[in-house]
C-alpha cells in the first residue's frame, strides 16, 4: 500500500469512527452529558491521580461526565459541519454554475461576489450576527453557510465553464432540452466529484470555525457540549488541570485532521484540484 | 587528433523500466559537426542530455567511456561537471520560447554565464554579451540586453540562446533540435548561423535532429539512432551515397534531399511505430517494420564494419 | 501596466462599496437595533429614546447614506460604550494588531518558503511527505487551542514567555506563532507547487546547462518565478490574519482591534463593530491591491502591458 492510500484510509477510519460515535451517542455515553453533580466536580481522567473508574475522562467544573460530553460533542461538530457545508454548497454551487454556464454579465456579477466575499472578515461578522440574533445551532449554521460559499462557487464556475462546450452538453441543447434540465441533469452530475472534495475540506473549516465561535462564547449556547465550548469552559481551570482543555482539543484536532486527510485523498483519487 | 567528446557503450534507463539509450558509442572530433538523427523517442536527446549530465531525476546513466577532453564524465560529481557546463561545453535546446527565464533580462541571463565561469564583473559580462549578440546577427545588441524574453520572437530567442552558449568560448556545442520549433525561413537562417560560427570558432558541434535535410546540410559525421541504439554510423557522404541499414534507407526514402531526390519521384514511408524497449531487450528493434526481417533478427545482432568509419548493426552483413 | 492597475483600483472601490452595504446591513439584521442597544433590562421608553437619539427612527436608506458618507470621509461614528469617536479607539489599538499580523506573516513566510522549497527539491521523498504532514497539522490545529497549549507550556511550565499582554516585545512571540500556523499551510503548498513547476521548466534546464550553482538555480531562477502567486496569497493571508486576530487577541489578552471588536460585540457597541469590519475590509482590499502592484513589479510580462 502506498503512503497516499494509507493516509486516506486513516482519514476514512477517523471520520467513520467519529460518525459512528456521533450516531450511537445515546448508547455509547456512560452518563447523561447534561447531568450535573456538584459533589463530583473536576475529577481528573482515570489514568491520573484522583481519577475514578466511573469517569474515564473525568468530570468538568459542574461535575458532568467529560467522556459523555465529548461523545455528544461529536454530534454537534458533525451536525454543524454537515449542515453548514450543505448551505454554503447550495449557495456557492448555484452561483458558480450559473456564472460559468451563462457567462457574460451574469458571470461578471458572480466573479464580483467571489471577489467581495473574502474582504468581509469571517469570524468578526459571524460573531456579530450571532450576537445580534442570539446564539443557537441554526443561527451558527446559517451564518457560517452564508460566509463559506466562495470556494464552491470558484470550483463550480471553472468546472462548469470547462464542460459547458463539450459535445454532450451541446447535444442536449440541440435536442431542445431546457436550460434548467441541462444545468441539473447534464452539468451538475459532472462537476459533483469536484464539489464533494471542496465540501470535505470546507467541512473541516466549518467545524474549526464553530469551535472558535463557541470558544468566544457566541457559538452554540451552553449547556450544549460543543468541543469549542468545552475548551472555553475549561480555560479557567487549565493552569491546574490542563486535561480539561487537552481532551476536547485533541478530539477536535483529530476530527479535522481526519477530514482533511480524507479530502486530500479523494482529491488525488479523483484527480481534481480544489485547494486555495 | 583526439576527439573532443568520446562515448563508448552509453546506457540510460528510466525508473519506469524504459531503456532509453542502449550501448551508444560516438566520437566528436574538434571542429567537426556530428549529427545524431532519428525519430522522436529514439534516445537522441537523452544521449545529448547524458553528456551534460542534465538527465531528469531518477534516470540511470552508465558508460564504459564518456570523456570530454581529459575529463572523465562518468566519474565526476555533478558540481564538477557544472564547472564545465556553459564553459567548455554548452548546449542549446529545441524550445526557444520557454528556454529563457521570463523574469530576467537577456543581458542578465547572458552575463551570469561569464560571471559564473570567469568571475568577471557584470559590466564585462554585458560587454561580452553585446559582442556575441552582434555576432549571431542581432541588430542593436545594446538595446536587446535590457529586454525580456517575451519581447523577442522565437528566432531571436534562439539566436540569444546560441550567443549565450558561446559566452565562454566552448569547444563543444550540443544543439538539441535547435530549429524544430521555428518557422522554415528562420530555420535556414539559424542553420546558416550555426555553420558559420562553427567554422569561425572551430567548434565541435553535436547536432541532434530528426531532419535528414538538416543532416545533409550540416554533417561531417552521422549517427543514425533507432530505439536507443546507433544502428548506423558513417561519414556523411558515405551514408547518403550508400546507406547500409534498412532503417537509414527507409528514412532517406521519406524525405526529399536537395540534389539527390529527382523531382516527381514519390517519397516512401516507414510503416508502424517505434516499439517501447525495456531492459534486457534482445534482437533488432526494427524487425517489425523491416522489409528484410528474418528469423535471425530475433537473436543477437552482429556489428558490421563496412569501412574504417562506416558501421552498422544488422543481420544482413554488408547489406 | 497602468491599465491593469487602474482596473484593479476600480474593482477595489466597488468591493469597498459592497462592504459598506454589508457592514450597514449587518447591524440592522436583528430587526430593531435600538432594542439590541438598550439591552434586555430596558423599558419601552428607553428604546424609544435610543431610537430617536441615534437616528434609528429615520428611513433605512437615509440612515445608510448618512453613515456611508460619514464613513467615507473618515468619521466612523461614536462608541456607545466609550462615548468617544470610534476612529480614535481603533487608531489607538491598530498598531498592536498590525504588528501582530506582520510578525505572524514573518514567521509564516520564514517557515513556509524554506520548507516549500525543500519539499519541491525532494519531491516524492520521505522529506517531502514529512513536510506535507506539517501542512496537514497546521490545517487541523484550532488556533485558540494552540494558543492555550503554548500558554500552558511556555508561559506557565517553562516560564519563558509572558502569557498575556505585549508590554515587552516577547509578548508577541506566542501569538505570532499561533497566527503564523494558520497561514503556513496555504503558503507552503503554494511555494511547493510553484517551485515544482518552476524547477521542471525549460529555463531551469537552461540554467543548469549554463553550469550555474544549485543555489543560483533554485533561489534566483526558480524562486523568482514561483514567488508571484506566493506574494498574492501572502497578502491575502495577512488580511485573513488581521481578521482572525479577534481570536488570538482574546486568548492572549492583547488590546488590539480584534479584542476591541470582541468587547464591543459582547457589549452591543455596534458602531465600533461596524467600523472594525470596515477597517479590516479596507486593509484587506488595500493588501490585495498592493499584491497586484508587487506582481506587476515581479513579472516583466505584466509590466509591459
């Protein structure tokens, strides 16, 4: 096996593992992630001094089981990652395909939108929106979705332009197919592989951003066990008990690392380039 | 007289298992033009690049003898060969459009050769560059020095490449298809230029080409390559007068040679394509395309010496 | 070249106009800004007063035009919280943020370019793959978490560096490293791919045929041509780093523009938020314009046209 496929398999294993944990959270979590027990606060993980067999990763400042929160946190990360990518993917792909297919003024407008997007400071605007509307999972997803579409648009646009003039598209047009039919039935399936690669890499970014927003206190609201929020809540205790930020931080790192490995592997496999 | 360049039994293999050059031997005498001719993919460029040690990474090169003057190129480290490159031996390439660095001026790219090998000042380098630009027939050389490659036509760029190769008065100039990428009229000019420079400077010229017309105009000696081997080598006159190898004959039939092909005479062609040759290939690589192929062509092929300087490898000895 | 830069400048102005609209619309998202400003404990009368005082009772287009015209002439409004002109607040804090961004970019370039060159020169080898994994790690590392790890390790355990503030120069080291981490992957990838392309080009073969030294071939002939996209992306990355400073400055308690923005967001001081969005966007657009100019200098083909 070559190194490329090893790293792709590793990525698949990580993402698959986290997905399984997220789906089976109710069965896997040893405790209720929201159940507070003030008599059981800040118990260190089992392998450290003062750890107990009952709490593998210890407990947080409110006595909630850390492992259970971590397990349910996987659900939040993946949910937000997926929903954000679906939102931004819809926006970006629509803009890109329309711009790439119609060209001319329409394309100029799309290109202009793509140029403008990165000028808007991402985290700052996301924080502001969440602060104004109120923090909830839906708001985080929609905000990030509205801000992360440009790479979809870039890739969808260039790939659409490449295949717009190919024979089978021309044939469909000659056969009298409607524009909507051509876009959805002829163009979209053929740029899908490129979009999936973008989606993977953007999902990693969305998960990191959600964690950052939650860390700054304007992501998903407590008591939801977002990994970013867990790090934020543990921050005050990290000098004496560094594990409170190590556990969720490592989980976050591994998930994002795995998604990126998978994305890179798929990109090589499908022979598409979708990097900034 | 000792040859400027002497190669015996050169072999080059690529990582994918291709044997690009198989047992090539050739000599270039001082002041002589030696043409290596063959179809694309026959290993002629790889042979030229081996001499300069410019093979792509991963390529393996071995030779019994590869000598440039007194320098044993088989034993020298690249950083020592680099001291010869651009100095005593120089090379020009097929693609004048991309062979010059787009980011630097002509003058800067030419002067740095002299700075590197002669340790002279930039001003001296530019003087020499201007002198050589004039010599290769470029008007207003002073102005050209400050120009960038994209401001020059293909023919001009190839002249610049030639001038750049001459910066240190090399003894050997290797020209790899120097005119292939150029317009026909420009091709003739560049060939004429090479020929006159060679006579003026007493250059040994190793000219790689697929064009027998070029060979007829330029060569004193010719090596015909096919599938990584030199299948025939001879004095140019002897080769055109009495080509021995069926492949050479096939090649000659394909092109009109000025003064040799009668008007109206139909041109031939060689059917088929060059086979891909792996390591350990036995037999004549041309046998599938050869009109005279015989069972013996699958075995070891003998080397025939037709005259002191006319050799061929073919089962039809003395053919 | 003048034509090329003129087109870029017009585009930049159009982008800025769009950003003005976005920054304005942003604070009107919640529906009633007056309610947001007044906070949860305000009475209905408070809201009415605020609405009147801040001119929020006028039609939206009129509000926008007033605000945009003022902003374009340098008047970014007054902070509700500090009761002072916003521009003054930003100007005070901008040096810290810009300094941090430049240090971050410096670290990032000093890491990414040599590693990218090395990876390109040894393409496909173990070293290349090892360097590639640096990219992956950088991409997966949550910057705020890395910041906390550094604080624990170098600030607390080893006590080499201050854990917050920039009273001394070494206060910039850890935040600079964290910021650099976010920019290294993109810069490294680009340097590597650009160098691979340059090193396999015909002009590099010519440079080798001229007998030039390896350092001259790599650093003078190849890097110069690989540098153009790196310059563009470095400018963009610096823009992103300034935008991302909000996280880093919060972690390291640096009182720069990012910290100001975070503070203002949590305290509903929206004129400041709006102004910071505008300032960061202006800097970003300026940086891309600067990158265009630098590329025009680097690439003689652009210079001619």
